[in-house]
C-alpha cells in the first residue's frame, strides 16, 4: 500500500503532473484569432439554442413554443431542428479545441503564449448565455427534479414513493418524467430536494418557471467551479487558464450542466469550493487556529453540503483529512484526529440538513436507484453486457444478469482499493490531495455500475487543476469531444434516417465553415515558435517548492500564491 512512502515504480504524480510556467500573453494576430474563435463558438451555442426549440428535451405538456408561428417552427420540422443543434454542437467542440491552442498549446511542449483569465472568462460567458436561456437538452432529468420536489412540497416522502404513485400518472409534472423513473424514489440528497421544494412552492405546476429556477441553481454551481478551479490549479502549480479550459469550458460541462441542468453542477461547485477553503488552512505555514481553523471547518462544511446533493463528493473530505493528517505528522494518531474532526463536521451538517428539511435520512436507502440503467460507459456493465451477448451468439443463453452480479462487486472492490491507495499516497506525500481525489473519482466513475456522460466531470474537474501530462490530457480531450457530439439533444432517440440526414448536413456545414475560416482561425498548427517569456508575476520556485506544489508537501514558509 506504500505506507512507508517508498515504491519501486515511478509515482503517479511523476507520470501525470508537472508544473506549468506562466507565459506571455497573446500577440496581436493571436488575439484576432481568439476573437474569431469566440464568435465561432458563440454562433454554435445560438444554433443549439434555436434548434433546441424543436430538438431539445421539451415537456410533453406546457410546451411554451407549441403552436407559435415563428418560435414554434423548429418543432414542426424536427430534421432541421436536429441539424441545427448537431451543427451547433460540432461548432462548439471545434471552437473549444481551437481555444486549447491558446490555453495549453502543444500537448508535448506546452504553450508559448496563453490567453489571459479575462479573455477566457469573456469567452466562457459568451458561450454560456445562449445555453442558459435555451430549452433543456440532452436529458430529461430536470423533469424528475420537478416531480420529486413537488412530492416533497406535498409533505410526502420522495424516498419512498415515485412520481406516478404520489402525483398520479396524468399529472402535468409526471407526464414528462421518463417512464423508467416514474415509479422510482428520488436518489438525491435532502439538500437538493429541500431547495427543489422551495422551487416547487414558488412555481407550483408551472414547468417553464421551475426549469428556469433549477437552471439558476446549476449556474450557481458553475460559478463556484469557475471560482475554485483556477485557485486549485495555482495551488498545484498548473496554469489557471489551462485548468479552466479543460474543466469549466469543457463541452461536457456546457452541454450537460448548463444546457442539461444536472445537479452535478451544484455538487461539484460546492465540493471544489470546499476543497479550496480547506486547503488554504492546511497548506499555510502558521498553526491551524483562529482564521485558519474557520477556513478548515468552512471547507469541510461545504464538502459535506455537496454530499447532501449527491453522496460521491463526500470522498473529497477523506483527501482533505489525509492532507491535514500529514501536516500534523502523518502518524496514526494524526489520521484519527483528522478523521474525527472532519467526520464530526460532516455528521453535524448531514444531520442538520436531514432534520431541518424534514426529509430524514431515507435517501441513503435509494442511492442504488440508478443501477436499473445498463450503461455502456461503465466498465463492469460493459463486460457483463458483452459476455451476455457472446453467450447468446454461441447459443449458451443470456446470462447478462448473472455476469453483472459478478463484475459489479469486483469493480466496486477495485475502486475501493484504488481510493485507499490514493488516500495513503496523500498521507505520505507522494501526491497532492487534489490529484489523488481526481484519480479516485475517475476510478469510481469508470467502475461504477452506471456511468452517464456528465459523471466524467467528477474526475475531469479536479484533475484539470493538477494533471498536466499528455497521458491525462489527450484521453480527456478526445473522450470529451467524442461524447459531446454523439448524444441526441432531446435525451431520447430519433429515427435512424433523421439522424443520418442531420449528420450528413452537419458534416457538410462544418466542412464548409472550416474552408471559409481557414485563413482566419488557427486550423493549422503554425510552424513558427517563439521562446517562452519568463514569468514575471510569480517568482521562480526552487525544486523543493515545486515538488511540494505537485505532491502536497508543505515546506517552511510556503503559503498561498
């Protein structure tokens, strides 16, 4: 387990992490290209917003565009609406990849010049605005949120009864809930349903108003992500814009947290903000008391709050605890003391939310609700489905369920082992807590029985603030790009011929746009390289300090930068 801090193999930190130097800003030509990239991506988001009027995850009842002459036109020509949305999706992904030229540069040699925070923030804001006023896309989960919130508002237990049983099959909020979830209890924590109950109290059965308020919650979560991510990156010796580009500007976040209105936005925002506040106290050189203690407890409380939305974020508290135990000497007593302190905070926060909301702790019994879905992105589920299909083809029968009963527990044990290993590595100082958390969440996600595309952000966001090697960035970029363009915007299925028509039109349109902008946007990698300008904002760091930023070691006098 590496408890002695030694290993015959190179550490994971050495393989995935390296400090990124700050560089000079963009020159005049690159700034002009950046403006073109920003407009290219903004055009894509506008096309998505318009196409979503017909191709989005519209409600069955109370569709605000139904019957309108102009705004309702996309709904009457679904193939055109799907084409608009798919074209916009591809344009945003292409714009994001082009923006990466000015954020991380070459995957091998890094960036010669980078855009600054202001330029990236304006780009991200411009891309988010059209999606924040568009109909829901890529998922109908928001309608489940509305129905489960209405159940809580009526004084019923959303952890014991589903929308169909509590509200009725023909209720306006039940009708748009996907069939598979109409009879299942809520799998979300009490804080989220408590907020949802407030939304239900304000909006009643008005679906559009409810969607708008839930999207405001998602945008609040995205704002916390944008606040915390660059600070965590700076703490780990990674360029702020690199982390923001791969994390906050990632199409997965834009499409599924903003456009899709998933509660992961709030969960991840609270978790990352809590980690940043807690590490401010842990990585300071002065004793943890007074203001430092307040920061530590506040950070732990935010992480605990995030777990009352979705439980996996509670894992972050373990890595903060290990970083704290290392600061206190890394002894078994230090581990137990840190666990008692942070565990006590989590227990108090969880009980307070569960009691104050009136929802109790029934949510711990519904955490496995999503396991009814068989997701191809889950490694154990994919193995089970593949084995079952092979059995059918060989005439041995369909043994998918039996195989899944084996692969899923084995995967759970493997994820637990990886997490334990990362906790120990954090304790002995071989890896920074942020990187260890990202790797652990990555193992949990990929080995989880059910994996949805936006679950990948659980791991991508913390790793974006720590991992800089191509071994992480290349798969993260490729996978984010592919997954972002293959999902249908209505959260369901289209007829195959409609998808083929839209795909052909999208490819033709995207190719035409590339030809038109070939001299204005940096589609080709330039051969001219300029030497990196030394950083003037941050003073040079000695080897010990650089190592501490990558692994979590606290050197004397090391503070926030």
